[in-house]
C-alpha cells in the first residue's frame, strides 16, 4: 500500500521547488525589463506576470495537500 504521507511530502517539495524557481525567474524578468525598452520590455513584464500567476496557482495547490 502506498505511503500517502511520503507522497504528500514529495508533492509539497515539488511544488515548493517550482515556486522557488519561478520566484527567482520573476526577479530576473523584472531586471531584464528594467534594462529593456519597447516590445522587449513588454515581453519581459508579460513573462513576469505569467510567472506570478503560476506561483499563485502552485501556492494554492501546495495549501491543498494534506499535512
């Protein structure tokens, strides 16, 4: 029988790692946006916005995992 506690821990770690990576990517996109103009700036800001939503969704999923 599968160990649900272990599986939940793996899921928590998976989501947390993805959140950490995306958060770092958001900071990088904002730095690139600050050094860019025009379409490039807008592209970096759009990437940051998409990553922020990704982090929000992952955070929601993380909170849904039973302790």
